[in-house]
């Protein structure tokens, strides 16, 4: 039976370059499944397109540690623990991406929401790393919120 859902969030952060926004490293004994990714901005009223990618990292980037938030109080803490080389946000030194599972262009005024059908959910293996990134910089500094929701499996 799955545990969670858990959420990792980049909140109210100015994004000025190509960057990994959220990175999640599965625990050493638990694979996880991505069930939702959201991105929205709050500082621009100008219509513009932005590319977002969800992909596999073979080496972790350096992030600001973020402890996943538990949405179901009946479950325990996530095994995808927050650390500067594990689960976190706002990457300062990029990791290495090998596979891109989702690539999408969205209008920054409407935001991005990915809620895949059950058969389209991304599985992250034990100790695997997944990143959500902007592969290209926004046209100007823009304040973003990005959330990734996942389940863990025993």
C-alpha cells in the first residue's frame, strides 16, 4: 500500500535562469510515483511561453534541502528525505539529466498542471533522482511556485 501523498514545494522564488526547480531523491528502500506537478507565477502580467521538463537525473544537483510535507497525517515521514544532494528545491549547481519523461510549453499567465492518468505516472526507482526544471531561462525574472506531489511504496 502506498504512503503519502507527500509534497515538495518551491514557494515564491524569483527564477532568472535555466534551473532545476524541484529535485526528489527516492529513499534507499522505497520507490516512489509522481502523481502531480504544478507551476505558476505571480509577478508577471505579460503573456509568454515557458518550457518545463520532468526527467531522470543520474547525478544530483545541489539544492536547498526540503523535507517533503505529508498530506495524510496517518502516514509517517517520507523516505525521500530532504538534503542538499537529495530532495530539495532551487538548484544552485545542476545535476545530469539522461531521460526527459515530460516536456511541455505553457503560457505563464495560465500556469502548468500535470496530473497523469494512472498508467502514465512516472516511477522513480529506489535511490533514483527526478528533477523538474526550466531548461531555458524565463524572458525576465519571474516569481514562481512549483509543487511536486508523490506517493511512496514499501
